[in-house]
C-alpha cells in the first residue's frame, strides 16, 4: 500500500511539470491575428512574445487579450490601464508538520499534501486532493478545500478550509489500551486487551490562514498555519472499538503551479 501511495504522489508532482512544458502563451491582436509562444513582457509599455525564435513586440493598444497558459488576461472596457484575471486552474503541493502531542507517539508528525484547484469566482477557489501523513500508522488524507485570497496580486494573504477523511494505509499498531471498549458498553474505561487493533481512519478538518507570493505568472509559494482536528478509529474482535481525537497546530510551506 505504501508503494502505491508513493507512486500516486510522484504522479501528482510530475503532472504539473509535464503540463508546463506543453503550455504556450497566446497574444490575441485586434486584427484577428494570434501569436503563440513564450510571453516575455506584458505591461503598459509593450507586449513581447517569443514565437519559434522570433521576437514580436506590440503596442498594448494593438492587443485585444493575452493568455498565460491556462490563465487569460482580458482588457477591461472600463479602463485601458486595467486588466482582469479570468478563471483558471492551479496545482499546489505542500509539506509541513502537525505540532502537539495528543495521545500519539510522534510529537510533530510529517504531512504532505497535493491538490488541484479551480478559480470559482474572483478570489474564491475550490479544490480536491490527497496526501500522506505518518502518525502511529500511515494515512492518506483525502480532502476537499475552499480558499479565499484577499487580493488578486502577486502577494496576498488567504484563508483556507480543508475537510476530508483520513484513509489508513496499514493495520493499527495500538495495543494494551485501557479505554478500548465494545460498542454495547456505555461506561468508560472498558475492558483491557493486548490484541492489535485495525485502523479505520476518521474525519478531519483544518482551517488555516497564510500568505502567497508569486515570483512569476506560473509559479508561486505559500506559508500557512492553522488548527487541525482529526479522528482516528480502531476496531478489534468482539465489537471492541477505540476512538482517538487529535487537535494540533498545522504548519505548512508549499508551492503553486498554474
């Protein structure tokens, strides 16, 4: 199962890399001409694009719109100096730690997450992703997220909310728990046992805040911190069950590709 997880996460990381190679920027002229290549400059002074080794330079007044790969910049009809960002997709990958021991042997378990996201409207984005986290057992978080950026600029603060499920990738390692109980009992603690329990995963939620910075149009990075709460469930013979709830500080740094 761990090998499958590693292959899956490697594939998620390679997808944006290959996608970047196949993308081309596009300049749409008011004459109807279309120039495809690598956009070198786009501001109020000039629009420059390298197309198959040829450098094209246009006055912004000649340009109807410009597309940076999946992101399209449309000239605003209200002001000749203003440009609006259209909807686009982006991929992000992040790593971090979950700080704070709460019944777990590891005080700061490592966490990796990757997601595909879509600009729903203005600064609002939605997405879905997978990850890998190493508690007492290995888990794959499967989650959906919603993110709001406060500004549509190269540097912006943001808020993010992830909700999902912790999918176990191996059997549980818990043994000798005094609060290990059958579901027909209504008292705590339940009977003790030394048998190994089966990990069943559980619900997770992670609100966070942070900031993003984009050194270029197709690449950015971010830092965030938030509150992670997740539940891990275990089961054994004769209906025995164990439920652990974890509350931790989530610290993450990641990269954005679009």
